[in-house]
């Protein structure tokens, strides 16, 4: 990934590219205007205008000519165009050099390529297996040992 700057990556510092082998399963072209709720499986490429909600466990690719306003809840988002609203991604969000995002972003991995624009709030919240295990052990650990009196 030449030109990529990973300012926001939690956990493993390696930035893995999205799978190139996945075929596009849905497509909205440049002249398309869509308002409402959209669900899809696989990879959805959007080049037109969309306002509403997009949800599913796939990858959303926002093309250079695309304008998206609303809520997005998918596995991964790749932004080449303009997105305004809220993104909740279970895997990653990537803003390329022509991409712009304004709003709230929730994702465990967030990549901004040089020239990309991000204006908003970001929360990267995906506890690692170690953190989850420690939290579970803390819940199970008694506050006081048997036959220990409370502090005065």
C-alpha cells in the first residue's frame, strides 16, 4: 500500500489489504439516486447518490463519484468519494486519497491514505482476546478471600 499512512490502528500494526478476489455482488452507477434502506451480501460498489441506511456483513466500496448520507453498518468500508453520517464497521474503514468522511466512525482498524479527509469522531473499540480473558477473570475473582474480614 504505497502512500498509506496508518494513523489509527489498534493492535497488530500490519495493515492488511481487503481481499481482491471478492467479486462485486451489487452496483449502483453514477446516474443512480437511491433513498431508503439497503442490505447486501458480498461486495457492494456505489458510484451514485445514496441517502438512508446500508447494513449487512459485507464490504461497501464508495466510488469517487459517490455521495452517501446516512448510517452504514457493514464489515468493511472503502471510501473514494464522499460519506456523511455514521459508520459502524466490524473489520475496518479505509479512506483513500480522494475520499472524504464527515461524521462518527466506529471500527477496530482505521486507515487514512495521504490526501484523504476525516472530520468527526472516531472510536476504535475491539478488545483483544487477552483483554477479554483478563476481564472475565476479574469478574470471577472474589473481592475478599474466605475468612478475611472487611477493612475497617
